[in-house]
C-alpha cells in the first residue's frame, strides 16, 4: 500500500501545481492610468479565448512593484514609468526577455475652473493634488517639472498627496482641490474637470509604459498569449482611442 499511497500523493501534487494553468487565470498588475485600456482589451481577448479569466489589480506603479516583490500574485506587470520596471528587474521578479514598451502619455494640469493656464499660475492656487512621488510616477514627473521650473519650494505646502493618478483626478472632479497633475488620458475621461494646460515636455522625462511578464507569468501560456495580443496591431486603436501615443 505504501507505493500506491506515494503514487497517489505525487499525482495530487502534480494536479495542484497544474491547476492555475488549467484554470486559465491571468493575474494583471497594471498602472491605474491604464485601467480603461486594459479593461477593454482583456474583455476583447477573453471573448476569443474561452476559459481565460483576468484578475486585475490597478494602482500606483510603485505600490504594485512592491506587492510583486513581496509575493503578490502577478503574471503581467504594466508600469507608468521605466523606474519601477527596472526595480523589479533588479529584484529578478520579471522576465526581462518579455519586456516591451506598451504606450506613451503626457502630463497635464486639470481642474474645474480657469484659474491656471501655466505652471507659474499655480502660485495663485491654494490646494493642488499630486500623486505621492514615492510610488506614483505621475507625481514623480510633476515633482521633477516643478523643480526644473523653480516652483517646488513655493508650492510644497499647497500639495495634497494622492495614492494614485485616479485619486488625483477625483479630488479635482469633486472640487476638493483647485487642480491636479494627471495624465492627459485621465483628463480626457473626466466628467467635470478639464485640461487647463499641458506641462512642458522639456521639464520631465517622456511618460513611458513598459510591460513584462513576471517569472511566474512566463510559465503561464495564457499570460504570454495576452502579452502577445497587447503587442499586436489589434491593441493600437484602443490605446489611441483613450488618448495614448503608440510611438
């Protein structure tokens, strides 16, 4: 009976290891500003790939990277800047060979009033929403722009920190702040707030969205298939529809 028991135990272990792949689950960790795009593209992909289900986690790129580093389930990571992708590569948690650039974006200042039409006008405002620079790329870009414009010290007491770019926009939409630094794509989806001005590109690095499979995702054929779809021409119209640049 002993050999039979061992054989049964081995089979059960193999089945438990194979279950995630057989289930067709793909865990996505995606920058908050990509939420609309990924929701649409994952729905499109699922229609033509029955059995594949997506478990989506949206948030600040830095927060997501830390979660992945600490073992959170993730097959595909999409960041809103190169820094956090490099961070995970340094931690050897992503498959470097699968890394590619998904899209580009730009930084704008949005609000419900016309009180500001340039960075210099921000000195007239009282409350300005910005993503926490420690984990939110949009906040990091905005901070760099303010420093290069020589406005960081003047505005530091007026800044209201947000957990991600979507929360920044929410503050602006509700009128809880005079305006917010957000991506152009987020501002285009706003119902109340509008773009007051575009932050000059020479003041911050181009907003780049790298994506890659994690080491776990590299073993998941459904995750690899979805990444291939995101890199294809079929994904480009959806990106441009939401205001992203594809080159």
